[in-house]
């Protein structure tokens, strides 16, 4: 007999948003980034994931100008701020 990959409680943990979160989890996963470039970069990532279902490794080099312009308009950020996205080495990998 084949045993399930996850136990019922483990599976439930992946099917529900936790009702309570630690202060560490709140800071680590829900802290909004401060710079305009990073805010714009996060928005573009979300849009690309919604469009494609995944995020290309080199997405940053492929952002169509109208995408950056539309998100920039919605966020009140100049589209060229995207050029500063990920100045900190780990930013691009930590956002997703």
C-alpha cells in the first residue's frame, strides 16, 4: 500500500492561511519594501506571475515598458525607478 506524501495535518497546513502569526513571521513576510524601485519591482513580479503562472529567472531584463508605466502610474512611481530594483544582492531572490 502506498502511504500519503503528507499527513492530514501537514496537508491542512498548506491549505489554510495561519490564523495567528508570530512577530517574526509578520516582519519577514509582510513588511512592505521602502524604496520606489523595490515597490515597483514587486508589483511587476506579481503581474508577471498572474500573466504567466510563474516567474522567469531573468524577468527583470524583459519587462515591457508599458508594464512598468502602468504599475508606476498606479503606485505614483516613475517607471524608470524599476532600474534601481534589487540593488541589494538578495532582494531579487527574497521577494519570491
